[in-house]
C-alpha cells in the first residue's frame, strides 16, 4: 500500500494579498476554460448540423461543400488553439 504524502503539495497561504492574487488567477483561468468549452460545444453542434445538411452556416463564405467544410475546419482549429492556450495558462 502506498504511503500518503508526508508534506502537502502546496503550502498554505498566510498572506491575504497572496490569497487574493491566487483567487483572481484561478477565477480568470477557469473562466477561460469554461468559455473555450462552450465554444467547442457550439462548434460541435454546428458541425453536426452541417454534416446532416440541416444548415449551411458557411454558405455566405464558401459556395461549394468543400469550401464550407474548409471554413468549418478553420473555425475548429481556432477553437483548438484557444483551448490549448487557456489550458497552458492553467498548467504553467
């Protein structure tokens, strides 16, 4: 059986200003993750509707079906880039 950690991974915060900074940092980064998650869900929903032919969201941008899927791919890559950027802010 594994031994529990002898020391906590993070030290408790004794300074009020430091605690406020950590709280603001956590709130800002987790709100960023939430916004990216909502955008990813919207892109997924639009992609599913586009695949079934229910909507042609990118029709004003691209005339052919290939062009519409290319525009959707660019949108998906943008959301993935935002997700990576916001996740990197949490990890580092």
